[in-house]
C-alpha cells in the first residue's frame, strides 16, 4: 500500500485534519484547479451534475477506516483508504482525457511507492 508524501502526521492527527492537509497539498501542487476539497464518500448523479460547474476539480474522500489498534500512547493506529476523484471537461486548450492524465500524473508524484 503506498505511503503519501503529504504533510507529516504527528501526534494525534484527526482524520479531518489529515483530509484537510491532503487537499491543501494537492491544491498547492495544482493551483489551476477550480476546486480541491473533501467529499463524503461516493457520488450520485445529482452531485456530479452540481460539481460539473466547477471543473477541473479533485474531490478527496475517505473510503474506508479499519484495523483500529491501541498503541502505548493511548492513541489509536488505524488503516485508512482514501480516493481522489479527478473531474475534468474538454477545453479549447486540452481534451479532457489529456487533462485528466496530467492531473493524475501530478498526483502520482505525491505518492511514494
């Protein structure tokens, strides 16, 4: 499972703080996106239509939290699975498939293998 080069997780970082740090890091590397924000899980058609007015965008979602384990510091160690939903549209400058690939390539550089 990849580890992310997003801001270091120190102390008892809360999941919402981690999501915010991830979106801020993505936005700092892709400042031309109209929106990089947290999304609560999966999408339905109405949400996609609403979001379609602000493209290109990335929505970051927590998809799964499991394996909660206690550690010696009375904190919890947990495995988290995130998704980054990349949404683009065609433009005069770039077809949507190329735009999506460019964004995904940039995101992949933020992920340590």
